[in-house]
């Protein structure tokens, strides 16, 4: 095991980001719910940056939900691995129905986590996108596509661990990529953590509220 828990992972990731010169100035930290938010919370606190979420839902294979075909992110942006769809025999209309269902789930989670507030203003800013690790990269790809449409100044993908091959594939999609522990053979993110529980929705809401209370979260009415 390499990380005690997500707090430990977030603090170690924050040290790398600080060493690269990232600060809270014109920067926003976005955590991918749910597991990425405790990591992002530590990063935002260390950098003195605002904290928010960017909601993504995995598109699973029918009858085998854990096998991800892609993901849907805020704004209705969807990424689908069509090579995988062909290999497992999922037709386009079937995938599109799943995408529509997941898009509705994204909207519901956005409302739950932000309490009705508008999404953060990202244009021209440095966006640090944080997750607790990357296994296949489908959810991250959808998030990056969605974020790019908001015209940020630069996107930094920051994670405690990820597979080497996935990092290589994602590198061209961002201006910077920061990873504490690149791994040659990563089967599951949880294998690198001593303590890796599920993160309840209530914990995500609480972490966002704490960030606002210490002046590092976004106000309830921030940019559209």
C-alpha cells in the first residue's frame, strides 16, 4: 500500500503541485465526486484555492456495470469507447439510452452537491482537476472534454496514482499532468490505499461547505 487514505494522498499530491509553483491565484480545484473530493479538498486547502466539484457518471456495460464504456459529464458531454462497444457487442442505440439516463443522474447530483448554485466560472482560469486515482480514464476523458468547452486558461490533471498507459493517453489532453505514483500495472485504484471506503454524498456536501467556511470555496452564487 502506498497511501494511508485519501487525506494522505491529497496532502502528498498538494506538495507536488506546490513544488511546481501552483497557488490559489486565479486557480480553482475541482474534485470528481465522490472519491476525488476528499483528495481535492486537501489540495485546495494547501494551495489556498477555491474548491468545487465537476460531476461525471460512468456509462457501464449492460449486465456488467463495472465495465465502463465511457462517461457523461456536466453539460451533457459524453465520451464513449466505441472500440470497446464493438468488442462487447453494445449497439449505438443501447449506449445512447444509457447515456441519457446517466445525463439525468449527473443533473441530479449537480443539484445535490451545489445546492442549486451555478457552476463555477472557468474561463481564463487555471483548473486543477483531481481524482483519487485513474484506472481506465473514461470518466476523466469526459470531464476534460466538458471542462475544455468552458474555455479555461489551462487544465492541470492531478491524481495520486494512475496507470502509465492511461497517463500517456491523457497527457495530450491537458496543459500539465501531476501524478504522485505512476504505476505500470494498475488494476484497481483501491489497491494503493490502506483505507479506501466509499465516500457518501453527505461527505461531499460537507467538504464543500467547509471550504466555503474557510474562504476557499465558491460563494453560493458564482459564475454561470
